[in-house]
C-alpha cells in the first residue's frame, strides 16, 4: 500500500439521525385526530337529535290542530251549526276553503235532518306515513318512513296528512241515541307558522 493511500483520512460518515417524529409525537397526533373526530361526531349526533325532537314537536302540533278542527265538526248540532261552520271555515285554506260549502254539505245535511244534540270524542289520531321502498325483502333492513306530503296550497311551507278516528253520539228527542263513527283524513298545512286544514276526506 503506498504512502499516499495510507495518509488519506477515512471518509467522514453522516451522523445517524433519529426519526422526524418520536413515538410520543405520533401518539399525540393520533389522539388529537381522534379527539377532533369525536367532537365532530358528537356535534352531528346532537344536531340529529335536535332535529328529530323538533320534528316530533311539530308533528304533535299538527295532530293537535287536526284533532281540534275535527272536534268542532263531530260536535256540530242543530243548536250550534252556524257558529261551528263559521269556525271550521276560518280554520281552512286552499281548495278546502274555496269549496268549503260543498265539502261540508253532507255533514250539514245530516245535522239538519237529525235535529239532534251530538257529543263527540276523538278516539285516535296519527300522522300518516308511507313506505317508499316496497321491494324490501322480509327480514331485511326496514325502508325509511317519511311523512306523507301532498300538493301544497299557496303560501304553505309544508303539508302533512293526519288520520283520525272519532265517535259521536246523536240524541234525538224520544228516539234511541245513534252512534256515528268517523274515519277521516285531513291535510294540515303550515301557513306562515299557522296550522290550517287544507283537505277533508272521509275514509270508508
């Protein structure tokens, strides 16, 4: 080996550097990401719960409006027919309001014919819902159930259909009391925050 080769200093070696992040740094980053994800998930769940609670509260109001309107209808008798019809008319909107006289004429004729005193009560009330996915196999996931909405009258932000079952007892002087069963479908429309009846249908 020549003297020149022996005299050359050994090449400098690069110092070995550790990883850019330590184990603690990686763990902290992961925990940070998980914390953010948990916060986001919590906000989503809270928002969904709030929306569901708001929807339940609104539908309760819808059923109450339908029940109140129906209560006037099934308690209409010869002594209060004019006042009842006026109150019913004031609570309607859309086509039902425009064609009110024709829509309630069958009920008015019954009351005028019987000349009776009626006492009615609401037996059941529920918001009508519909299955959109009718091809779902038995045992599979249940299809979503949405509120049935119908064509909106002018200025209505939404319309929901309500089913009602009611009973009224008509008492004629000197005659046996008559029991009348009511099966009705009402559309309840939201007009600037006020709930009004936009359709009346008798279900047989």
